[in-house]
């Protein structure tokens, strides 16, 4: 079956054999024009060459940026997820992990997305001012735990 397959008509053309004499249609300059860098043998230039201008790779800063070694990366916990998934009560970080509200072992920061009506007493590693205000407005409290892990 495969031996019957052929390319579509007109899709395959024979390559032009240049520099085989003027009668063959590709003699003298063989399609390279006259003179100049492009006409010479070995005309290829290295990747990224920009004609003598300082190349992009050399215009970039030599070293990378700055990483703060003391940065603490928190896992966000929004008050709307507390509202929808938990009953009011007292919860520590360990309790929140057991209830699967937290996915990582990073320190936890309470954020104020959404509203809250239930009364929660929470122990977390950090909290935004607006999240603390929302919890306290609903009659709860937020305690900051110092151990980062």
C-alpha cells in the first residue's frame, strides 16, 4: 500500500545545480550577485553577529539580579476559604493543614479576600491588617505565631 504513495503534483522540485556553466543557467556568479561579503566563500557569520554593532548578548548585564536571602515565602490563606469550608472555632496552623486548607509546609499568612461572618480564633504566622480587622469585626481573634516552620 505504501509503495503507491506519491507526493502531490508540483510539490517536489529538483534542486538547481549552480556553478555548472552559463548554459546551465547558474554560471559565473552562481546566484550570489557580484562581489561583497555575501559573494565570497566562507560567507557564514557566527550566530548573533550584528554587522559590527555590539551584539545583544554583550549589551545585557553580566550578572543576574539580587535575591534577598532573608525573604520569607508565605502560603496565602484567604478569609473567604475559612468562611466556606470551616465552622467557627479555634484553629492553629496544624489544624488548618489537617483540614486541607493548606497545601505546603510554608509559613501561613492570612489575607482578606472575601467576607467573613463566623467567629474564628486563628493562630497563623502573619496576617494583613485588613484580614485581622475582618476577623475581629466578626467577633474572632488572630494570634501571630513566631515559629516560622
